[in-house]
């Protein structure tokens, strides 16, 4: 059938003629079209191996219908899918413009030639359709952010607040001297489950495609039109997005690069930001490697990459900053503090530049140089109990230590010391420290005093093993 006859039939609203015109227009892309007209709604079902340029298809269909000026069509719904695929890859619907009353010619009245001609009314298009996989990527980075992108502000805020509250309770319980570490560890499971629900819900905010079709999306080799799937996989592990796009070599390069960068970062602190950068670079490259529609803008991926770098670097630097300035973890290396502490106990050490140790505090400090010379294998960090503070006189008689000639009541000791010790004055800004297991402790009675500048902080809690979780109490002398 000739094009003129097809157009004539299409103008009368013949669905087969409209479908034939569309197939001829996109003949080079092997397009197959089915058209249905029901109650003023024209449904166009497209099937082609190349559906990435969705804006091209939408504009072409709208332009064709405007040219044909088919009566009775007010709404157009487009469903695009790949061959041998049941669910549509994307959908779009829009309204055709209604002829303005000013343009309708009144019978018996001549057209005023002196009136300026109005420009034809522009095609009414809906805003660019938001992508549910972009929402998924945003919620991966920050709970609730994908819901906010989808326009569900209260819903997104709810996810963020609940996740923040759970995380705050877990952290407060872990760092509190009286908090049970098992509770904080147990909260990790609901935090993770709620985080996964948040990601699924971000996709569920859109009704275009069910999240349950994720497996089909990933397995379908022709479903390459959405680069945000590749970005999502790259956030899980750099290189996965490239493997999904069938770029095996690039995927292997990113995976190996992440492994190497992570190992180097363990040795050199300056490399600590390199692994997060690898995630961002992989996501950015995977986005532009995937096929994109002509209407897609690069701004969203730029913002996503910026969030990846900012949040991942923060998640690395924030714990490192807390451990450097506020609370540090420490593992007991020996039995020198028995029965108070056992070898293998994992403890928390509170740090502060204004900390002034008091009698009875259990402190962690850097080993003095003389101690390292006497025993190079003793380690770089020691943990002992403060016995003598600056300018106090320390002496030992019959296994009992005296401070300024006052005997100490040390009920926490397993046994009294049997070694000799001469009367000594604690220097200014220094401390005399001993292990609770006196005869088995490498401490101040052997190598001398500890300068205050070498004291890291006060040990205040055993957080593991679970049978020994509890506060480390400082003893006070009456």
C-alpha cells in the first residue's frame, strides 16, 4: 500500500495504518508496532532491539499524530519492550493538545487579515520521566533519599529517621560503659534489614516495573537501555556494572584495582580515600558506557558520584577520626593485668587531651624507650594501673606498696609482689604504673616512670568476649 493511502486511512483513525506508518518510519531499527484505539486513548505497543532513545520514539509518535490530526484521540500511551520480553522496558503517556477556540473558524465570518497569526500551540509533554533505578542508587547511598527523589518526602524522611535512630542506639550502647555490646551487635541485623527494605521501597515508589523483575532485567542481554542498573551494581562492587554491560576486561580491571588499592591503604594511610574513589570512577564510567536516551542529562550521575565520594570517604574517615581523638579499641596482649583483665580481652579506651590520670585508673600508654630497649618484643602499647601520681613518694614494704608512707588497700590483686623495690619520688608530669598481676608484670618497678605525654587514655570497658562484657572500674583509696 502506498504512503498516501496509508495516511488517508490513518487520518480516519485506522490503527493498522498508524502502526504501518510507524514501522516504515523506523524500518532501519526493525520496529514492530501494534496500535489500539479505545475511548479516546491510543495505545501504542513498540517492539524493537533498539529502544534506548525513548525521547526519539515519543517525539516521532507525537509528531505523526499531530500531522494526521486524527479525531477523537486525546490521550496516547506508549509501551516499549524488547522482542521476546513480556514486561515493558519503559512506558510513557501524554495528552495531545486540544484545538483552541480561537483557532476554530466561525461559519459566515471572514478571517481578520489584520490580526497577527498565533504560533501553533506547542506539544504538551509531561516532564522527563523519573527513573526508579536512580531512586535505588540514591537510597543505597542514604536511606530515604530515593523516596524523596520520587516525591515521597514524608516517606523518605521516615526511613531516614528510623535508620538514624537504630544506628544511634547501637552506637550509644556500644560506647556506653554500662551498655551491653551484644545489644549493639544485635541491632546490626534490623539495621541491615531495614536498609534493604528502604532500597526496595525506593523502587516501589514507581509503578512502572516491579522490583521482583530484577533477575530478569539482569539476565536479559538486550536490556541495556538503563545505565542506572550498571551504577547500582558498581556501588555494590566496582566492576560488576561493567560485567553486566558485558565489558569483561574493564570489569576485571576495576575489581583488581579495588583489591590492590584496599591492600595498599592498609599500609599507607594516605591511600585510605583511594577505594571510595574507585567506587565513584567505576559508577561514573559504567553510566556513560551504558546506552542512554538522547533526553537523558548528565547532571544526575554527577550528583550521584559526588555523594558516593562524600559518603564513602566520610564512612571511612569518621570512624578513624573517632578512634584517633575520642575512643580507641585495644586488645589485651598478656596476663599482666589479671584478674582484672585477661589476655585477649577487647577493651575501649577513652581519650582526651585534658585527661589527668588519678590513682586506680587503668591506662593505655606508649611503651617508654627504656622498656623497649629491655624487651624489644614487648610491643608498642602497654596497659597498667596508675599507682603513683606526680610528686608522690612510692615505696614497698613486705609486699605492700606505700604512697607518701600510707599503705594501699589493693583488694583487686591476685597476689602480693615478692620483688624488692626502693623508695622513689615520682617525677613531675609522670606516673608510676603497675600491673595487677604484680610478679608477672613488666611495669614501672622494672623500667621506671611514664611521662603524661605518652599516656593515650583511660580503659573503661570490656566489649568482648561476651562473657566478660562490662565496665572497667577505677579503684579509689580511702
